[in-house]
């Protein structure tokens, strides 16, 4: 997921995506703890996706505050 793709989304859609990624991150953490997670790079990718979404949401908030 690229930041440029996220910038075209509405804040509501971004919040829904953020919630879904956080749920996915939780599931991955549980899978890692139980030894069921096969692709460890997914945790890193999900963490970075969450950061991208939060960054774009903050940028949108900054624009509306002006």
C-alpha cells in the first residue's frame, strides 16, 4: 500500500482501514506467539501500513485545521 493511494481516500475509509489493519496486527501477534505465523515479514508490513494510514489521517486533519 502506497501513501499516494491513501491520499485519495476519505477520512472515514482511512479510519476503517486503520481498524482493519490493527485487527490484522493483533491476529498476527497471536499467531507469532503460538508459532503459527509462517511469514514474519507480514508483521513489519502491517506495522508500516498502520503508520502510513495514521500519517495521511494526520495530514488531512492538519489541512482542515487551517
